[in-house]
C-alpha cells in the first residue's frame, strides 16, 4: 500500500469515527467533536509515521516503508490457520488473542502491520503498550493505559475516553509479556483481567515468546506464529519480497535452499530473521551451512568485516575496540551469558558499559 493512500485512509477513519461518536456523546458540542477529531488526527498520523517505516538487517540504516518488505505471516492453533492480511480475521472467534513466537519469528513486524491495518480498515483505534515499561511502573495497568491515551491527547477529556472504552473503540496491542519481571507478572495479570472485565468490548492482542506462563490468562486464545514453509512457497515468497529489485539473486538463494530439503532447513530457515541473515551472508557463502553454529559464524564474519570489503573495494573499517574477530566473539559470548542469567533482554548504555568493564577486568586477571 502506498504511503499517500494510507494518509487518505487515516483522514477518512477519523471523520467516520467522529461522526459515529455523536451518537455516543449526546452532550458533545461541536467544539468537543472538533477537539476529538484534532486529537485523533494528531495521534493516528504520528503513529502511522512511526510504524509504517522500519530499519532491517538487509536494508541497513535506511528506513524502508513497511509494505515494501513485509511478507504476510499466518497464525496457527492445532489445525486452524489464520491469515493476517486484515485484522478482523484475527478477532473472528474472540476479542482476546495471544500471539506466541520465537525470537525472530516476525512478531514485532506483524504487530506493526496489524496496528496499521486497524487504521486503514477503520477497525478500531490502535494503542500499543510495551509491557516491559511496567516493570518499574508504580501504579496499575489501567492507570498506565489511561495515562498513555491522555498523554497522546487522543481524548483530552477523561469522560470522552471512558465512553470510547465502554463502546469498545480500541484495539490494544500488549507487546512483550515475556519481558515482564517475574515479581510483577501476577500483579499485571490481575490488572489486565480487571481491565478486560470493565471494558470487554475492546479487542486485545498480547505478544510473547514461548514458555512464559501465558496459561494464567485463561480468557486469551493462544496462537503461534506459523513458520515459513518451503512446500507452500512461503520461503520463496519471503526471499523475493526482500529482493524485489534483485530477481536473479533471489532465484539463486531460493534454489540453494530448495535443493537441500533436510530437517535442518525446515527447523532453521523457516524463521524470518534467520532467513534474512542467510540472505545477508549468501553472496560470500553461497551454500546452506551444515550446522547452525557455522551459520552464526558466517553472520558475524559478514557483519564484522566482509560486508565493507565486498561493497567498498577492499576497504577495512577501523575497529575502535582494537579487537580481532575471535576476541570480539569471545567477549560477546560472555556478555550474552551474563545478561541471559540476569534476565536482561534490553540494555541501556550504563548496563552495557558496566558488564564490559567487568569482563575487561576478568580478562586481565586471567592473562
């Protein structure tokens, strides 16, 4: 979908919602309607700009329009398959959906697509809540959601917000349940159940990685992000979508995978992130790696040195750390080990510097 079309749809969605709201707000003046319209337009336009562009491994630091690279993912539950082209498909059976997927399965990109789709299909007002920020939030989930809505000036009057909630005008994306600290999970679950009971007409999508105790939210229907299939043409479709202007390269990459239909491929390159990394490294290693660790080594080689040397005529970028690739890998392994066992999956600069300084001291001690 072109960006200009999306902008037109945003405007149409706002007008329709405000018109419908007059039946909700019998006492809403023309001035009140205009304030609601202005607030919604500001919010939706801002969110459209925020989520319609992203940076990818394959495109580097240049933000690209989401639908230039987005390949439609599917959800599955037992024998049931849900296409996610339009958000209404996701809520066909329930208002409460959990999307479960491994790292790199495409959850975040799927959420961005569904967020935008809720706007341009005029489905509901989308609100994205990143749950990790609740780890240090002192009040309850409802307060956080209301604060976020008011902060974005969607409805500056709490009374208007209350009525919109009661009439189910929102779809809430609760992203990263697995990123909640264990000590706050029970509180958040209790808060969420209470919020849903009070505003049950709204729609809710919760995203998480597997094995995150999601069964405690019994009202939610759990769906897994379906892996890309070689047989269904999804791996081929994904590759061609990423390389729309490089058709010959896309064909070569697909053929290298299609000629090796081992179980290893089925369990590995069916993941969008890992498939993207394979595409990234293909030009220097045009074969399917026999083991996963070999593949990761290729990725590090591509990111550490080969990419510049191949695209910039032998240029070797200065490494400020002074580390060789093997030394860099060693330190990265230690950092990942520490952060994993400290349950830290998002790092600020203070955390990174603290751990690197400790690793540095330990290395010196053992020299």
